[in-house]
C-alpha cells in the first residue's frame, strides 16, 4: 500500500501514472496498455461517503410503483474491485451474462416486447422493459389489449438484473424463489437467442499468475475513515492480506451463495494495491486515524515532481515552470531554509494550478498577459490568501508574492 502525501500538485494524475507504473513493473500478467484500465480503479472520498458506498450495504431496488420498492445487499466499489481481483485466480470461468443482458435490453428497447415460453411449455408471457429501461417486467393489461399505459398497476411481475444473474448461476432469484419459473424461462431465451453460455464458476488455482489490481483513493483525508472502512482496518494491513485476514462484515448473514468468494467473510486479496492521495496542509488531515496511517507507506509528491499536465502549454511550459519555481521559492526556499514565516514547502503551488492557464489562453497563446492576470486573480490569489490568513504581515506578504509572480527578478516579462 502507498499513501501519496503532499500539496495538491496534481497528485490525482500522479497517482494514476504511479498506478500504471506499479502495474507494469509488478504484475505477473502481460496486459496491453489499453486493457490496463480494467485493473485500475479510482474513487474520491468526501464527507458524505460511507461504508455502503465503499464496502457493502442495502440498496433500494427501483421498480414501477412504490409498492414494489425493496432493498437488496449490494457490494460497494472496493468490495466489487476485490471480487474481480480474486477472480483472476480462477481458470475455466464461463460467464457472459453481462454481455447478453445488454443485448436483451437493447432488443426490448427496439422491439418493445418479447413473447417468452415457460420451460413447462404450457404457456408463455409477454416481457417488456420497466419504465426506467433497466429491468424487465411482465404486465397485466386491461382487456388484454397491451396498449401503452393501460396496464393494471399492482398486477405486474418484475425481474431485475441481479435476480436473473442469480438464477443464471443456479441460485434462487429471491430468497423465496417466487416467480423463478419466469426467470428461468428468460435465461433460457437468452441462451437460445442471444448467445448466453452455460455458467461455470471455474476452478480456483493459486498457481495461476495473478494480474495486479490497483485501487486509487483520491482525497482520502476528506472522508470519515472509520465510517468508510469499518472492520476493514484489519483486512487492509499488509500482514493480514488474503484469507488469513478474513473478517465478518456487517451484512455477512445476507450472503447466502456458497460459491461467493466472500461467503465466509471478506478479505483483501494479496494482488490488490491501495494508493491514497491527500493534501497534507488540509485541516481535515488532523483528524486522520493513526490506526489507518500506520498501515500505509508514505511518499511526498512535490510541486516540480509532476508537471506533465503542463505539456499542453507547448512552448510556454518552460516559461510557466520558471514562474512556478520563483513563486514557490518566495513561499519557502528549501535550499536556504527561508521564506514566509508560518509556511513551508508543503504550501508550494503545483502544476495543477498553472495548468488552468489553458482556460484563458487563445489558440495562438497571444494573450499571455491576460491569461496570467486571470490565473492570479481567479486561482492563485485566493489560495495564497487562505495560506496567509492569520499570520504576521499577511497583506504585505501577499503583495510580495504578487510582485514575485508578475515581475520576479525580471527574468520573465509579465506585465502586472
């Protein structure tokens, strides 16, 4: 695991580049660059982010009419990611449900309805899309005329993707198995007409070369860590990766599929790397749980270590880098250990800010003076003022930084 700390110098792009670098150098599987996105995923924490988003929780099932709304346990983004990583150890897996489900939705969207025959052969039923277009329904119509919007509410059978997937794997679509005869008929239709293959979970083989999976958490300090991770504090520790770090999650009793890799509990696979990025001068850093901090290695990303986002400035890049360097030297000079009292190198302004010049530049870059002024007034001045707020000589120091930005030592000609 790795925690990228430091001022916001564009570490979101830095972490993505680092993730690809780790993947290319550590992964035991050779995968083309355009396929690596399958193995790298990114989320951003925020104050409202919680356990149900990250690990698992109860989610509403959207159907037509309030009387049909229910709740179902769903994997959060991290648990789903770990599930994919575990599947990389399985061989001879056969599961093309996702592809054929999309074909079915597309077919119903264009055709309107399908006549499906029950497996008993005694009767059939009419299959349509629900009003949201993301699920299936068998409606009862007035007088059987099947005209649009004439169905009898409360007399419809709904079949969502998750239920059908369970039936595809040989499980009950719902705990009671109600209306599974309809779901089985739909699955059979998908096999006969849409290319759905017979499901096989494959065989777990630890000798199979694993592909590396990299999970990036941007702005990790902005989330309430204990609320988001819950009991995973134990599982993400490098010493407890794999099944030896198995923990019972809050919704463990709702996992009834014995073929589920997390049937006995959740664990973080050994082939999963976690990258966290944070702004170490953000006040929210002070509330970071030390139990989480010690589970990560730390690496500071400094302003000049990630300037690729300035490449789009073309011939202006070197000029912009000179301005960035002199402004940061005025904020705090690491070589001479001097600068504005109360600040440090963590307050340096990085490429992510200077890349905003593109918002104001014309195609030929002939309005540089205007763009530099807009960058200062709309982006730099405000953040620097916040850095200086409450410090000695704040107003004077802000004016000093403005002079350095626009004029410096005269080595870059920017009109103030």
